[in-house]
C-alpha cells in the first residue's frame, strides 16, 4: 500500500518529536491506534486537569511505535466509552512538559527533573469495530 503524503508528514513529525519533544510540541498530527487500556493520570506538566485526564501507552500508526496518548474532559469520557479493540483515528497535538520529583537518598532528598511527552487527542475522527477493520 502506498503511503499517503499526509502519512509521510505525520511520520516525520512523530519521528522528530520522539527525539526533540520540546521543539515539536504543539504540532498537530492525524494518527490511528487500537483502543486498549487507558487509566487516570495526573499530568499538570502537560496542562491536563487533575481527575479529568486519561493516558494509554499505545502503538500509533503510521509510525508503528509506542507513544503515550492522552485525553481530557469530554474526549476522555468519549474514548472510555469506545469498546476495547476498536481502531480509532484521531487528531492529536504533540505535548511536552518537565516534571520535578523528590528522590530520597541515604544522605538527603534530591530534586530530579524529567520529561513527560506524548500525544493529546483533540478530536476523534473515526472509530471502527474490530470486525470492520478487515
């Protein structure tokens, strides 16, 4: 199957976003993924509201790589209502944040920084049940 021009652009953005998340934050992409397990997440670093956000670690197409996928508010509810195993096509925004965490050592507490990044779903475009994907 020939790769669509839009798929090639998305693939390039995702490839670079994995390595340079700060530079590629806020870029929009259209991706698809199989709806698997999502769970509640606290990610204020990404601007996601506490108690109203979900995260899944899913294989994203066209990249065929694992990404953290986030949704918030009404979209989070919508995704939770979609049956597991369905193929979702969605618009998403690349998101990036830095978190701080206190690690306790034998000597003293140490403040460490880390990167949090992934794809924030902004719109569900299409949904296909598993038997429709063939």
